[in-house]
C-alpha cells in the first residue's frame, strides 16, 4: 500500500469532482439561504472600512450627493430605496471598486421582494439618527468616527434583523 493510500488520499482521477458551478453561488440560492441577520453581519465585515475610506477619498461632489440623499430621507419614514442609495454612494465614494461592487451586489439582495418579506416589520425608528451622525462624520472627513458610526448602525440593524432589538427599535 502506498503512503498516500494509507492516509486515505485518493489519486486525482479517483476524487469526486465538484460541479463546475455550485448552486450555492447562484444569486437565487444565495437569497434563499441568507437570513437578514447574515446579510447585515456580512456588511459589518467591510462596510465600516469603506466608510473610513470614503471620509478620506470622497470628492466634494460625492460628499454633496451623500448629504443630498440623507436630506431626502425622513426621521420616521423608512424609504428602502433612499437607504440603499445612501449606502451605495458611500461605498462608491471610498474609491474602492471591489468594495463598491460588493455593496452593490448586497444592495440587490436587500431590495429583492423575496428578501424584504423575510425582514422584521419596521417601526417608526428607521436608523435616521445613525445616518445623520454618519453623514456628519463624512462631511467632517473624520474617518475614525465615520467608521465607528457605520459599525454602530450595522450592529443595530443586525439586532433588529435578528429580532433582538428592544421594542423593535434601531438604536
């Protein structure tokens, strides 16, 4: 018996082959297998850093656009399209193409009706205060505070998406 066989290592030709394209990677499968909490936990892994980069690299026009998006939102009325546009604009302002692409792909899931139907009901609290502090930090080009505010925001949304937020509030 060869040493490889003794260790249970199969020759290349004998190994089972993975399908060329695993169904796990199809967007419809990802949507079905991703909980709202999973989505926001994933965002926490890189969106705060993109926000830090946006504070450092955004052009004045990009910051103005971010501020305009926030101004179009309301403290007690959640508008998913404005929220997603704000997060996309921040990611683009980071000038990190891969990061902006990832945020854009995740935003597509966030907007999908089958995903929206699995999120908890919204309350009057919309995360507006988080966005307000976040936009303020970006306008001041305070990278550390902008990163912290994005993490605070995403943690609160993750608690809400998990059903663990007190009274359903995003704080």
